[in-house]
C-alpha cells in the first residue's frame, strides 16, 4: 500500500507539472511534447535517480499510449475534411514509407557507416511521422483543409506499416529469417495493413449502430464507450493478425463521424485522454533515456542523419507521392517540412532493444538525439513556414471559435460562437445574418452581461452567441460561420 500511495502522489504531480508545461511551451514556441521528454529525463537516472531500463515494458506501454493517441486522432477527425486528401495520405503512409526506408538504409550504410541490418533498422524506425506531434502541433496552424488532412491522415496510417517492417527487420537483426524473404515481408505488410483498415471500418459502423440504439443511464458513459470500442478494434486486430494501429484509427474515425449521442462530449473526452497518453508516453521515454550514454559522436550521427532525412529523403518521398495528385509546389514543400517525428521513432527503437539486437542501445540514442533536435527545429517553425509559403488564411483560422454542445433528447444542438478580434461579424446586425433554416440566436453574452438576441442587436468584438439549431443543421451552421470568417462572397453578411 505504501508503494501504491506513493504512486498516487507522484503520478498526479507529474501530470500537473506536465500540463503546466503545455502553457509554458506555447509561450516559448516549443512543442510541449519535448518538455515532457526532458521532464522524464530530469526524473531519471541523471536527475532524481528514478531507475527505468526495461525496454520490453517501455515497448508495451508505448504501444498502449499510441493506441489512445490514434483513437483520439480518429475520433476528432472530420470525414469531410480528410476525404479530399485520403488518397494522398494513404500513398504517403505506404509508398512514402517504403521510399524513406530504402533511401535511409542506403545513406545509413554508405554515408554513416552503419552495418547493413542496423541501417535498415534505422531507416524503418524513422520512416513514419508521429501522430502525437502532428495532431498537437498542426491543429494550431490555420492550413488549407486538404493539406492538414494529408498530414494528419498520413501520421494516423503510417504507424501500421512501419511497426510491421521494424518487427521484421528486428527479426533479421537477431538472426531470424522471415518466411518468404523480402517478398514474404511485403505481402505480410500489405495483407495486415489492408486487413486492419477493413476491420476498423466494420467495427466502426457496428459501433455506431450499437451506440445509437442503446440508452445508457449516464451521459458520461457514452464517451467512455466510444473510446473503449475504438481500443477494442486494436485488441481484435491483434488476435486475428492484422494491423491493430490501422484498425483503431479507422474505427475511431468512423465512430467520430457517426451521429453518436453526446458526440461532442466524446471528442472532448478523447482529446483529454490523448493528452494524458502523450504526457505519460514522453515522460516514460525520458525515463528510459540515458543521457550519460550519449557522446558527441552520437549527437553528430543523429544530426547528420536528420539532415539527410529532413532535407533529402523526406522531400524526395513527398514529391514521388504527391506528383500523382497535382499538388502545388508550395504545398509539397510544406508537406516535406512538416513530416514531424516524435514519440513513434523512439518507441520503435525499443523493439530491437527488447529483442537484445546488436547495437540496439546505440540506435536508440541516435534516434533520441535526432528526434529532439529536429522536433525542436521544425515544430515551432511551422506557422512561419506556412505564412512564408502563403498557405495561411488568418481570418479563416481565428475569426470565430465554434463549440457545439449536444441536446440529444430534443434533437437539437447548442452552439457557442465566439467572435474574436478579427471577426467579420463586427458591426453587423442580427437581422442581416442569413442563418440556416430553423436556426435561432437565443442569447448574446457581452463582457459580464448577457441579453436576449433581437433583430436590431449589433454584434461587437468578443461577443459570444448561443445558437440553437436542429441536429440535421449542425454542418450548415458551422459552414455558415466559418465561410463568413473566411470571407466567402456568398456568405458575407449584409450590414
């Protein structure tokens, strides 16, 4: 009991400090995930002395955290946003991964002097972008919908093939020969990846069917049920030997886009769970790291390998995949720069460590250096790069903030619309708004006062509006306010 009580003291303290780190990181322009990683290092052997060196447990906990992060990503992704980019995202997550592994293997072997198998492992470990980094960083950057969807879809889907390839490469590193050779591994990856997607679709639609037809006694059970159902997809997939990561992401996406009871509360719950998973994951990886083992040679190798991956390999992979979709060169350039690596490469580096492959510790240290250096370089620069490339529409990203709240028994949704400083609604009277049918602005909140909405009411900066609409008009309401924010001519209100 003393040990459990101590954990109950330390765990919430670590969580609260990490949550404070999110605020500090946003002020300094640093990714909060890196702060969690450094916090874990401070708690570890080179700081407060907490010992954690079990790569097998780290791998298992890392996979569990990644499942929750992917579930959160799927539950909060809108199908209408990702649909135009699903083809590009899938090609980046498959063909792009293969190109990256091939080029990084060549560079690792011939330029960095790694043994061939270690070079293959290094390429496979670093081939995929990281869902936690992409979801947490990119959603603060107002990007074109197709570009954001391509990056989020790629990060959600590419974990599945990279995990399978790293597992196969690790088997080769410890002297096991995969059945069927390279062709057998390729066939296994394709079958498991496709099987995971199919299973995710089937379980997702089944989950929507079930959750829409059962009446649970408490509203808080619906978010828990949706998240549990998403994780169930991973568990089922592992039992039938298909990709669990593909299954959980696709299943969660189907659930998130189904008209589930308390859908918005479910998404908020999933987002909070995703943050907890990210905090625990990066703190654990920081504990697993051994700063005393890192030498200047390790740092140099990690930096040079990152230069090749960031400025040579990633752009080649993006161009090779995007050329078929006629993507403008500016968007290709941003895709190349925004291929964030984060927790996933570090987690995958624990796979050869757990298998006790030769030089696995050295590989882990190089990957750790690479992730820290290039995440710290790339993530804070993304808003600036997007602006320089002309990909940011500031009004579209900041003019309104929309927070829907469900009123399921009444078949209606209640929206809170916040007018920010850049809002195009400022100075517009309510009678001039061309709202969707049966949609009513019920209340205006201004400063510390609130009053019923009247046709003659003129909107001010900072006003908050309570808007009531039938459930079937939810999409129309959100499109109306976001289109006006973006300055669409047909949606512009008349003053």
